[in-house]
């Protein structure tokens, strides 16, 4: 989920990352917006394989090397048992998949875009279009699904602020 657009919209390059090398490895490196643009690429990541491994694992950018989600930290330090961590990941992935299915049913089919960005687009469409009752009902389901997903990712997956190595 760190790589497929569930937890993040993209990855920013950091010192030591070579945009040229990463481009050669297939990552579509662009520039972030803002006053000091830096190299970045969007998620879902182009290097993420069907079996959810990283195609460029040995050469992955620094942010990918250093990030550990809170579930992983908790499992590594014994605060949660590994089977429980696995169940939490699987349950959260099912929640994310449900949100993606609802987006698809609403016509938001861009699977090359992060879940958060797709939901934002859908919110904008709902405000500017004139959705019928069926679309409104689906959007209500989607909003609830995304809200539940945000609750669990913020509580369990994003590193907690008291962790010294939080990004
Ligand atoms: S480069 Fe590898 S580790 Fe980094 S986001 Fe892509 S698939 Fe994940």
C-alpha cells in the first residue's frame, strides 16, 4: 500500500537519488509543484509488479528505503504480533479495493492515479455535474469507504509523531 497509491500520491526524490538513473529504470520522474520544485514520481508506482514486489528494489529511491509504516514498526518491536499485522494489512487493502470499485462504478477509471487524487476528482465532479440519485447514493458509499480507510491509515499506518524517524 506504500507503493500502489493507497497511502501516498507520490514519492519525492532526495539527496543521493539520481533522476537520470531512475528514469532509465522506468520511473517517470517529473517535478513537484511549488516554489522549490524537486524530482518526484506519482503513485501507483511504475516499478510495482503484479506480485507487489518492487521491480527496482536494489535501486529504489531514498524515501522508499527509509520509510517504514507504523504497522511494520509495531510488528518489528513486538507491539503487535505478525499475524495480527498481516490481518490488518489485508483488511485495509480490502477497504482500499472497495473504494476503488466504487470509483470505477462512478466512472472514475484512471488506475494510474492515486486513490486520494481519484477521490478528489470525483468530489469535484459531484459538485460541478448534476448527478442523479443513483450516483449520489454511490458517492455516499464511496465517501464513507474513503473516510473509514483514512481513519485506519492515520491511526495504524502513518508513522506516529513521537517516532524519531518519521518522514
Ligand atoms: S520504487 Fe519500489 S519501493 Fe519505491 S514506490 Fe516504487 S515500487 Fe515502491
